[in-house]
């Protein structure tokens, strides 16, 4: 009998907008002036101490090409003269003189790598040049995507890919010296 009266009293109070809680304010105070539940130090994470343990330090973004010139490249502070192959673990001299020298044999170092590279970015100098289709087909058959661009754009693309932690390599031919600002003498 007492529990039925208590339940009816609580239902009447809750139907009038009062909060249903054992800690609710008396009936004469406003429901907006009291909280239904008061936080104890164990109830909220704000009161608990949080610790972080670093299991493995994150490695840097990888190799970045800082600049290029007609002479060569500045890659992570290393000056490289002439064409180069930028691989995930190393920077190598690449024995090509122009885009016509890019053959199946000259790209063989890119598909013999472990771990296998996902994307090969080829920089063909100051202008975009066509690469022999048999070379592109060979790389695709080995599971390597190929991006052929002029060298300035190839450097930017390679930096973007390595910053995203993609396994990328680059074969770069330095751009030729620009003659746009030279004065012609007659």
C-alpha cells in the first residue's frame, strides 16, 4: 500500500515537470535551479587522470625533393648531379641522358625493389615527353603504376605521395636551362 502511494506521488511530480531523482529539490523550488544528478569524482572522466604511452615513435615523412636545377637536384640536403633515381631507402645516379634513354633495362631497378613500390613518377625534363609504350606496359605488368610528367611537376607529385606515406619512387631527368630571359643579339 505504501509503495503504491509513493509511486503515485512520484508520477504526479514527474508529470508536472519536476525531475525524477532521489536528489531532486523540494517541490516548492523551480526544476531549472536544481540538477537531477550531481557528478561524483568517479562519475566523470574529467576527474580521472589520463596517461598516454607512446609505443613506437612515428618516422619522418621520407625522402623529399627540396629543389631542382639544370645541374641536378637537392634531395634532403644532398646535392645530386644529373639524372637520379629516388627510391624509398636511397638516392642513386640514373644512367639516362634523355627520355629516349628510358628503356626496359633502365627501369629494371624500380621493379626489383623490396618492398615493392606502388607508383613510379618519371620526370622527363623541362617538357613532358612520351615514353616508349613497351616500358610502360612492362611496369604495369609488374604491378607498378606510372606517372609521366615534366620534372618540376614530377618533383611535386613525388613529394605529395611520400608525404601521404605511399611507397613511391621517382626517376628524374634535370630540366634544361631556360632561355626565356636571354636577350638576342643581332
